[in-house]
């Protein structure tokens, strides 16, 4: 269980980094600022410590150096944060949220229910689902091993099922906690996945609150905290929930006009999964088209993690074929096979419907609010930016299914539900970000208190 | 023009106003329905997920593999590369699950199909004459660890 300390340490380090180096602490309301700091800090801290461990612990063979650097950075950042007083918060415009305590209570209740369901899975299925032990945690065990055996994490000997060419953010982070604690605890990958889930909820609540007000912020978080496909993936210990958090975080910070932070999270998406690499390219392209002013800063934020991915793919794991490279022979034949398009389209439709749990489909809350609140014209550009990225990403996934040399039915059955989980939170947040804020429709009347008292007495 | 809200309320000589905020029924109904649907969905999801987990706990018996392979962990050094033989139908889900779970439990040792290594792991689904199975592939039975796990050494070539 000591491994959990190192998960929490990474989260704390990330929060200190975000607090010290960004202006998120000045965001109003203050609780939204803290949620954004936690969300970005947890996701960013896991990314930063994963990279640090990969360089010091794996490539240079000294996990101790990574540990010392982390602790030194944390001590310095802690001192800096205490020394520099936070600027006085600006007074925010008066908002009149709709039944905020009730929605907040609902969110906490939903989080409690979700956590209780996950606890059952952690107890009964501690090693996670197939890919957890066949890919992510297996590679983490190599990375945590002493005496120069870590490079086995990307050895071609592992075989195609283990995908030795996949990026290593999650495996390196889990391996780091195992190496630092000298124990291989199943609590570490489970907690890592759960922290990403909480970070995603915090980003949704904080980000949408700043964009569209507290009512929609909490409702967005609530709709994610009760989304069955997302909840199912958290205890699976795969890399899809972390990727979903990075995708949603990058888009949210782009909308919040924090391009460096958006770029950093998009870069970490690429260091998490191959799909994240596609997301990074599409995100940068969309930024260049829709938000040209911030394109350079976004690229600068994404550069370090993107360089990591490039170095890993081109220098270390170059002996391993990727899904794309193995799909190229015979691709021209498959592109013109019309039946494959039908199969893939039908599967996309089936999986979308299959996101429901019994009578509840996670699109319902957004659909209801879209009818009740309607979309705001002034938010069209933000929505176009978000939906263009996500639509292109889904189109890219669709293209891979058409191209793949694997049996398309098997490929769709084993992966499509998870790919939808990667984009679902960002889709929901983009939808919420385009709605009319309910606070704007408040009808305020001022009544003299004496009249109210008279009325009450009568 | 009305005074700023805070000044107006904090000035005792002036009559205090109470602010009454109402929302159109459409918005209240929409927000309430969204919250109720989400909570209903959370309960629904909990029920189904809990039933599923109780129905199929650890479907590939990964936790049990740590017990099965414990003798191999103590007998084979961490830097070893092990060959791998099995009686599972090649290409089946059982075959993949057996190999990948062995790789996971035995890491950082590498496990790779075939008999071209000094150490070879036998991972069997049913009882058999493991010594004869190995002999036919040029392997000497080193240790029968039980539960279908067998450790072979490659026979020196004559």
C-alpha cells in the first residue's frame, strides 16, 4: 500500500506546479479554481513524474535520482507557494445559480455510488481487465524491475498482443510507484485510474463553471459521474480513462484561453496511447485553424511530451510494428471493400446505443438540457472547435477500422466501446459549453423586507 | 438608478430589500430532470455493474496464477528468458490468456513461445505425462510445480 503514497505525491507535485506556474488560482469562483488546479495538477503531475521516471529510472537506470528530483521539486514549490501570496481574487459578477446545493449534493451522491461500484470491482477483480495485465501493468512490472531489465517493456519478444510499441505514460507511472515503494501492489494501478477519473470530474466541474456558470458546471460533472461506460472503464485499469481526461482537459483549457496548459495535456495524451498521438495532431491543426492567436503557445506546451513520444517510437521501440504499419499491406483492397464500411458504421451505431445501462443513456442529461436551455449562438465558434476535433478523431478511428488487417468484427468488438469512452467526456463538455447559462434567465425582483414580513404575518 | 446591491443592504438608514429570484419553469424542470436522470442512471449503473462483477470475478483467474507460478518465480532468475510450451489449442482465447498471464506474473523474466531457451515453461490445462511431452521436444523435466505448471531444461545436444 506504500505505493499509494507515491501516487498522491505525484498529484500533490502536479497541483503545486499548476498553482505556482499558472494563473488558475485567480479564476472565479474560488472553488472552481481549486477544482481546475486539482484536475490539471493530478493529470499533469502524473504525466510529469511518468516522464521523469522514464528518463532517470529507466533510461539512466537510477530510480533514486527521479525520487530525489521529485522531492526536491516539491519542497521548492511548496516553499514558493507559501512565500508568494495568492493575488487578491477579483470580485466576480453576481451569479444566481439554480439550486446549486441540490446539484452539488447530487454530484457527491453520484460520486459515492460510482466509487462503491468501483470498490466491488477492485475487490473481486484486483488485477483489472485483460489489457491491464496483458499490456499496461505487465510493462509497468518491467519498468519497475532492477538491474537493467526495464528495456524489456518495449522488447519485440513480447509479441503483438502486448503492443510493445504503445507509449508508456501509464506503465511508467505505475512502475515508478512500484519501484519507489519496492512492492508490486494492485492498489497502484487501481488508484491511478481512479485519480484520472476524479481529475476528469474536477476539470468538468471547474472548467464548465468558468465558461458557463456553476449550474452547468456541476451538471456537466454530474452527467460524467453517472455515465455508465466511463464508470465501467475506471476499474478496468486501462489507459482509456487517462486519455479521456487528457483530451477533455486539453479542449477545456483551449476554450478557457490557457493554450500552454492545453498543449501540455494534449502532449501527455500522445504519451498515453497511440490514439492520443492522433488527437494531438488534430488538436494542433484545429488550434491553427480556429484559434490561430494561441497556436504557437499550444505547440510550445505540447512539444516536450511530443518529443518524448517521437524519441520512444523512433529510437527505442522501432523494432515493433504498429497497428497502422501492419495494416498497410493490402490496405488498398480493404479501402474499396464497401461491406467493411457497413460493418463499421453498424458497430458505431450499436456501441452508441450500447452505452446505455438499462433505461439510462448518458446522452439523456445533455439532451434534456439542450431542450430546456437551448444552445447559445455566441458559443458557436467554441463548439465548432471542439466538435471538429472530436469528429475528426472519430473519423480517424473509423478509418483505422477500415484499414486494419485484423478481423474487423473482432477489432470492433474488442475496442470500439473503449474508443467511445475516450471521446465521450470531451463531447459532453463541448455540448455543455455551448448551452445557455441558466443563471442568465433568472428573474430578479426586489421586495421591501417590511412588505415580506407583513405578508408572512398575514 | 438602483444602488449597488451590497451598499443598499448594508446601509441601516435605508429600507432593506429582499431579492427574490425566480426561473422560468422550463429551466427549473430541465435542471431537475437532468439531476434526477443522472442519479437514476448512477443507481442503475451500480446495480448492473455490481451484479456483473459478482457473476464473473477475475474471469481469467489472474490472481490464482501467482500461486501457480510461485515455484517458477523462486527457481528461475529474474534476467532469464523462458521458452514456452502448452497443450492449449493454438490461437484460442485460453491459449492467449495462459501465455499472457504467465508473462505478467513472471515479469521481469521474458516468456516466449518455443523451446529454444535454456529454461522452458510448460503451462498445461489438463494432466498428462509431462516428462514424455517434454522429451518429444528435446526437453528434460526439471520440476513439476503442480497445477499444470512444469519447468523444463533444454537437453544438451549430442
